[in-house]
């Protein structure tokens, strides 16, 4: 693992680091990482799913939508939902106000005719991201998922889904640590790609 500007890149994918795009809407430049990945590994459907979509501000998928990708945005909070509804391009992207639980994302995606091996999944619910991905049978090509940003030791497997991952939540471990999420990724046959502040990226190994 290489600490490149605190992004902790997998040496196997350094060629992607050299072609990072510029930050557009995402909080920490995640959309630049996404751009680099899909330059090298061409998307099959140009289809994304954004769980905890939030809206244009701090979005990991807004740039994809602007590029004409199809997608499903899921958000349960009223204020963020209204922002999405006002600005979304409904031509290619569908927005639904729904609560994603630990084990219902499969049903939501099936009900919305999402391709089984769609291209990009972003999960940011400030709690049980680990369970959402663990219980998902769909196989997106690239996954961006929120992890505990406080614990940076890749060997730590502590986990407490009752806290937000952000330090302001107190002294509890919020969400899955990077070590635990990496273990899940290996079990699901994904390679760790990089870690950017609070989001970890994983790419399907057969890609």
C-alpha cells in the first residue's frame, strides 16, 4: 500500500493514480478516481447506483449523470431528496425516496430493473454500509463505500454500526474499519483500489 497524498493506493493499480481526473462534485475528489477507473476499464452499461445520493453537493455520481450515464439515486432524507428532485436529469437517471436497510438493496434494485453487473455503486449511509454490501448479490464493477475514517490501521477489524463514521459522533468506532471492509471485499472477489479520507474503492477482480 502506498500513501500517495493520503489516498493509500494499491500498488497494482498505480497506473490509475497517474490518470486521476479533477474533483468536480465529490467531497474529496472521488469523482476523479471514478473517471480514471472508467478510462481504463470501460463501463458495460454506463449505469450507476447511488445509495445516500444527497444531491449535487458532495456527489460521487453527479459527473456521471452529466456524461449521460443512466442511474438510480436513492435518498431518504427530505432536504436532500428535494434538492435531487429539483436538479436531476430525469432523462437517464431515476430518483426514489426510500430507506435502504441492511438487507433490502437487492429488492430495490430488482424492482427498478438495475442490471446485475452494473458499473458503479456508491454507498454512504453513515452507519451500516458493511451490511448493505455484504448482503448485496449484485456485482457492480466498481464500488465506493464509506468506511471509518478515524482508524487508519488496515489490521484493525473493530466495528460499531450505531455511530456515524465522522469524528464528531464521539469516541466510538463508527462504521466498518478499512481492514474489515477489505476482508469483505476479498470474500466477494474484489480488489482494494484506494482509500480517500472516508471512502474506500474496490474493483471487481475479474475486471
